């Protein structure tokens, strides 16, 4: 019996102790502070409050973080503008009932700064939603202070962005200064107290972005809100006399999702992906330059699908034509013709109103801050026409009539959906359009009659010739489609492909004029060609003296005709007439990567952000070839000169003359005829003729290291250690010396940031070394490479020694064309 009582007492004590301890897990009291590195945890285990540091910084901060996420994710910082310089920090409740952060000298670095009538009863509790609440039990449990009322850069569930009803203070987000510095940045996000609620982002207190008005369900200027279900979002006012605020709450409180105002001023959703082990960014506020507030000035319209993106509204012209021609549109536009009502009666009485009309503009983001009309029957046009100061109107089911009386700023053409906007113009402006239409229609009809007569005669003369040509083209296609692809072919036939005739391409290249020559390929020349419509293309012409070119020509045509990807060059057609064989490609104005990467005069164009974009693009293109296309394709000749750059320096893989198609279950092949480029070929391919997707991975690794270093592998030699680029990079990586391998152009670029870029560069070097390991089994596949580059795989293997670490024994002056075991190696100019 005594033992039973003792056991009961013991269990009771343990239970009481557990309950006391559990209660304290999420709470700070006057008698319980937390010292660095201690922390408290919300009851659901999702959030913690404690001390932390950021990458590349020794400063210490007190803040709220996601607790069980492997990626450190900070959602609130107390002392964001006054960091601790060491680990002596303390977070406690002071004698006056405030939550404070102290350093080792007991100096207050941060305080909740409230008046507390019962300081001894004060507690600070971390809620399950990540809200730190300071209260003392008075006023039916109402809080004295909440972190949700003093947010940093993160918008969490149930947080209210708007105006604090108690204090009248604006509650808004404030961006961090940088990824490693949480102090106040340049951007803020909040609600504006206008007639119709809008969410806005400001940069240095100037409008930078606006969502458009809230219609009860969505912000009508955000295109994806029309198609994506943002359940839980709401814009409300607790009563008609109080201001609006925005909040959101999901039915599942434990959904890992939040919204962040990042250092670049973008408001973005971040959702946890458990499979990838990382946060996924979605729905950014800014996607194009047209999202920047007022980029086209007053009475300008922005359309991201056009170039230039800014133009004046119909009936308006640039206020400063010279500035507009330079791409500076901030001065905006002004009317060609004053409104008739303004000319008739300057006080806006409506005299002459019949001479003004409205121009309909469909699918628009409406201008800044409209006035909501009280009209109930939806006759917005009549309401606007009554007042001469009304310059535009629009209607939305959730809002009703919206009217504008000042400058129309931030008008944007949306790609779909949006609101129809009606612009007030003098009727003469619309009549001009009608008159032009009549003139155009009359001219066109007369032209059609003349052209029809001429065309009949012309077609009659050409008909016989066309019959012969069509017959010839059918023969060409039959000839092409009956060919197999070189060695180890799996019998893939060529799909339908446009056929050019020789005369057409000869004319387009000015008879293959040397001035139009873009480069020298492995089996012929590449020319720029201009078709009749003005479209520029690139034409690859097989040299009649080429021994190997015919097979490679057919191979490239068959392979690339099957492929469609943004990072692969696009084949537009071909020409096969007699001994002439040509391929027509999309024209790349910036030619090839090596023209920028290895040219001291052009290198500075490639800052780190552009280089990383090129690396990512090439990796995605290779991933498509190896895994995502209908055919598994091994390129076999990946190098800098075979990476073409479009007008925005986006990379496209080209030259598929050496490519091979693998069957569904085929992993490698062997050839007696080794073809490729010295310095890019894998050791198993050079020595044994074996190739697989790991051969392309090796070439990609070499190319990646060249992009980071700005130096050719084939001509690099470190005299001190007699190492190749691969060997030198491996040596410096093992020594932890990143700056020794990175191109000085990157480090000296104005856009380079050590805090933001160094880890990314280091990761790229690490991935590059994994790709150039000597044995194919040790190299990653392209899906793994892409994941590593995107930081989806955080822990990377340690690379083993690369192949070909010794420097080449040839002189730097030796011509780059070499023959080795029937290997043809060519230094190709860009196309």
C-alpha cells in the first residue's frame, strides 16, 4: 500500500513538473530569461525564439525562426538595427514590464517600449502562428505588445498589414538591407488609405509598385490572382469607421507558407517543399519592367510584349520626344487635342460634352488610385461624361464604377483578363482613326485589284517552274527521310522540315559573300542570311571538300529536328540540291560564348549573374537532351564555341553533328572513330572510344570551370605547378582559395557582392570538379547537377582528382586543329 502511494505521489510530481516545464517552453517570465544560445519553442514546434547569426556575419540577433526546417529561415528580428557583437546577449522582461535585449555590458539594444501597469505579472509567449505576445493578464487578456504589430520583412498568417487601431501607427513590412544584414532596407510594403484599398511597395518612400484596387476577392492589377486560388486572403475593416487591413489565414495552421518582401523589393510567396528540402518561390509581385510604378509616366501605357515597352495612350504624344527616344519615359505624354468640354467651358459644366468620346482599352491594369463612384446602376460612362474633369472610367463587378480625374499613371496592358478601361478623348481624335481607316480600306482595295491582275500573270509564268520544284522537294525529303543516323543508328526518320531552295539561300547570303561569314564549322562555313521578309537566319553550308561532313550533316538535321527547348538552337529548315547541303538556323546576334568569355575587350559584359544564368541554361539544355526529350541524345562536342547567345545573352546549345541517339535502355556506346574537341573529351572516350551521358557531364564540367575562371582549358598552363585548368582548380579548391580561380572580371564587377555571390561561385566550382572526375561512375548525372546548382542538394560529395590535371605539352601558339586517333579538333568561331 505504501509503495502504491509512493508511486502515485512520484507520478504526480513528475506530471506536475512536466506540465510546468511544458508551459515554460514557449514563455518568458520576469524570473525566466533566455541567454545566447538558448531559445523557446511554440507549442506546435513550428517556431522558435532565440539567438542566431547570418551567413558571412559574426553579428548576433534575437528573432523568430522556423524551428524544424533544415534551412535557417528568419521571420522576425528584434534588434535588426542594433546587432549584438558577441554571444553575451540576454532576452528578458525588465522591471518596468518591457521585453528587452541586453548585451554583455547590460546596455539595452532593443525594447518593446510600452507602458505596463502590472510589470510583475508580465509574460511573453510565442504563439503557434509565430507571434510573440507580451501581456500582463489585464483587460481580459489583451496584449500589451505583439511582434505581429511590429513586423520586419515577413507576412505570416493572421498578421494584419494596415493601421494599428490602438496607436494609429502604420503596420507595414520593411525589407532587409541585404541577405546578411536584416537592418532596415530601401523597400516597404503597406496599405494606402485611399477610397479603394490597394497594397503598395515603396522604395525610399517613393511609390515603386502597386497591386491595383481590391474588389472583394482579388487585387485586379495582379494577373495571376485571376487564375490562382489565394484561399484565406482578405482585405477587411473591423467596422466602417476603421481603416482597411490585409490578412490571410489557412484552414490548416501548419501549412508551411509565408510571404516575404525581399531585398530587391519583390513581394513573393515562399512555400516549403519537403521533397526538395527547400523553400519554393512563387508569384512575385515584379516579373517585368512594366511592374515598376509609373515607368511610362503620365498618360503612358506599358506593354511588356512590345519593344519599346512604353508608348503614349491614343490621342497623346511624348512630352519630351528626345528623352523618349533614349528610353527615358518618365516625362510622360500630353494630349494632341484638348477635350471639347474644356474648350467650351473651363469650369466643367458639361457644355459641349457630346463632342467628347471614350476609347475602350481591354484587359488593362487600371491607373493609380481611382475614385469609387456612388452610382448604383452601373452607368459609369454617363457619370464620367457629366464632369469635364473626369478623364477615364472603368467598371468591376466587385467595386462598381471607378473614375479618374487627374493624370493617368501606371497604366499597364495585361496579357489576359484585367479590366476594360475607357479613356476620354476629343471626338476628333477618334474621327482621325476612322478617316485613316477609310483611306486605308480604299487604298487596299485598289491595290488588291492591281496586285490580283499582276499575280495571275506572274503565277501563270511560274506554275511550270513550281511544279518542277515541288517534285524536286519531294524527292529531297524522300532522300533525307530514308537516311539513318551515322553509326549505331536506331533508325529514327526525319520529321517534316521546311525545304529552302539553293537560289533563295544564295540570294539571302549575297552569294555566300565573305562579309556575311559568321564562322568556320567542322564541315563547312556558317553565314548570316537575310530572307525576303527581313528575317535574319544562320546558314551552315557543307563544304564540297569535306570528307566527314555528309554523315554529320544528315545526323545534325535528323537529331535537331526532333528537339524543342529554349536552351537549344532551333533548326528552321534545310537545302539539299545536287552536291549542295545546307542547314538553316535561328540567328544568334551575340554569336558564341567563347567570343565573350575569352576576349578581354568583351569579358566585362559577363558579370557573375549573367555567367550563372548561362551555366543554368546550359545545364537545363543538357538535362533535356539526356532525360526530358523523346530521344536520349549524347551531344559529344559540348564546348564554349558551341554555346550560342541570343540578344539577352541566354545560352543555346548548338552543333549536333557529332550527336548520337540512345535507345530507351541504352546507357553507353563505343566507337572506333573518336570525334570531339581536345580539352573537353572525357578520358574513357579519348582512350577507349566509350561515350555516355557522363561524357557530356565531363564536358559540362570543363565548360563550367572555364566560365568561372574566364580561361580556356586547352591553353591554360600554370608554370609553377605545370597544371591544367582542371588540375589548378582542384588544387585551389582543396586549399580553400576561391579567388585564385575566379575571373578577376567577376570580382571587380560593380554588381559583384561577396556576401551574395561567393557561396554560389564556390558551389559552381565544386560542381564543376565533381563533373570532371576521372572515372565516369564518380560523376553526377545531369539531373543531379541541376539540383546541385539550384541548391536543392545541400551536401555535396568531395570531388576526387580530375582527369588530365597536367598542363598540355604543346606550345600556346600551336594551331588548335589537331588529329589524334582520327580525332578532328576544331576551334569554331561563333555563329
